C-alpha cells in the first residue's frame, strides 16, 4: 500500500502556519529497498529545506505518468533505485495552463551508498532549481487553447513591371574580335588572320541556343606545287547555330556546328632561270562544314577572353576546285594548288556584350 508523508516544515506548522502554506510543494515518488529508501527520503527532504520548498514523499513500485501529478505541486520527482547498476531520476514540471515537461537522468552506481545518494540529491536539486527558474519566466507558458493570433493584414498589391525582351532571360547580342591561325596545306606555313563575329543568344536556360556569324581575313601565303610557287590569300564566312555546354559566372563553353565558305585568290609565280612570271589570278570558293568549341573567360566587368578551336571540312576541294597551271607550252605536267580538305584552326579574342542578355555579360 502506498504511503504519503508530508515533511519539510511540519514541526513548524503550528507556530507559523501561514508561512508553511505559502511555500511551494513538490511530490516525490521513490521505489527502493527499505534501507536505501530511508536515505533517499532524507536526501530529498534536505533538498526541499535548502530550496525553501515542501515535499510529499510516496513509496510506490509503478512509475507515475507525467499527467498524473497533482495540480497543486510545482513538480513531481520519480526516483527508481531498484536496478542493481543504476538509479533513474525523472523530474516533471507541472504548471497550470502548460503541458507537463519531464527531464530524465540515469546515474550509475559507482561508490558507496552515501555517495550515490548524494549524487541523486544533486540531480534533484538542479532539476528543481530549473523548475523554479521557469516559474519566474512569464514567457514560458503555453497560450490557452482559446486564444488565437490576430489575422495578418493583407499586403498591398504591387503592379508587375512591364515585360521586356532584354535581361538575363531574353534576347542578347555579343560582339567578338579575334585573331586566328589556320593550317591550309602541308607545303605552307600556318596562315594568320583576323576577324569579327556577332553572336545572338536566346535565353539563359540550359542549352541556351545561339547563332554565330563571323567574317575573317587571312594573310597571304606561299605554297609550292611542283615547279610553281603559288601566292594565295584566303578569307572566310561562317554561320553556325550552337548550344551551351557549361555556364558558370567566370567561364562558359559553347559548341557550334554549321557551315560557311572559304574564298581563295591564287596567283601562280613561274620561275624560268632568272625570270619570274606571274600568272593570272584565279578566284574560287570552297563550301565547308565546320564545328567550333568556344570558351569564354571573364576578365573584367562586361569583357571576356575567348578561346576557339575550329575544324573545317572542305568536302569539294580536291575534285571540283583545283587551280592548275600548265608548264611550257601546255604539254608538261600540271601543277595544282590544292589546300587540305580538313583545316584545323585556333582563335583568341575578346567579347563584349551589346545587350544585357548577351552571353558575354557578367550579370547572372
């Protein structure tokens, strides 16, 4: 049968009843052997006296539920000392208008019984001090269920800005200036050139589509064809749609695939002894299929450094557009200027945006 004992100031109740009634009270339920239970009761009473509280001690076997503690207490303390290797202490804070809150602690039985009881008393004291501190904090109380927050006032409506085609997600235009080096033939040095390009971009979504239009002029170069040296010049036009492979704030990579035309002007230089004769200039155009890998690196605000690697395939050069020069009276071998069918090139340039939505702009 459970027994309930009221201690901690009972001897002084007759002398100062009003003072005893005003002190807060907490309940303690203890499950322990008789000898250890007596020591735990004494320790809990001492804690109550030090904190200015009253305590009601109950001996029981089953742990109390958090909601079973009476409403007139500030806390309920459950001490379970039945295990041979530990003592479990659970303190439940009980406050009107709030849900019970529990704090559990398990103490290992290390040392003598007095040492273990002192440790239990310290745990109970620290928990009760926290409960008392919480009682003094008026903000730590759950609001009543009937109390509702006022409805928020509606935010003022803001008229949307008019739509525009410029900006990071609209149409953009970039201007590029570049220098190039192109391989034309095994019998000539690489051909240096310069050019400019316009690139239109359509949006900043992944795989941003673009359209590249460029024109370049190459320096004149000499190439040998048998007994004849050819003086040649080349210029080019390219039109290539492209897609974006990589889009970072400091670097972008595009892949363009399209076509174009290489324009050649070729003049044969025939040397006979000490005399050199320049033959008539021949002009012709080579259609090409081209692919370009273009990388842009940010330098300063709104300026990017570009690196391009191009490969052109002039599929019709060898069969349909030879430039032939007859040696002697037309009865000798035919010497022909024929550039490579596959012509790789590299280019380095600068890119500036002509509109805020261009691929070379730094605003993301």
